[in-house]
């Protein structure tokens, strides 16, 4: 499954790169892109575990930048 999510208060490109690297290492993630300019994340992960993987990705986002929030649709 592939979905796009808006990120709120993503402050720098370096943080986006750190988030992308951390999320890419999560089990079940096929591909992830975090864009500072677009303020969004595109996540491609296993269909049956997508919500679990998304929750783990949110934790990584907050670990790298505590003020950044992932907006679920």
C-alpha cells in the first residue's frame, strides 16, 4: 500500500532526511520519501501491517523532531 501524508511543522531538510532514514529501517517499509519542501511523507509498506507501520513511523518522526506532526487523512 502506498499513501501520502502531510507533515506539520517540519522545520529543516536535515530533519526530513533523518526521518526518512529512520523510517526506511522499520520492518515492513518498502519505500519512504520525506519532503521538506512539500511538507509531506509518502509511505509504501505492507498492506496488512500498514497501520502498525504508520504508528511506528510517527514515533520516529517525533523522535527526530518533537514538534512535527503527521496529519492522518
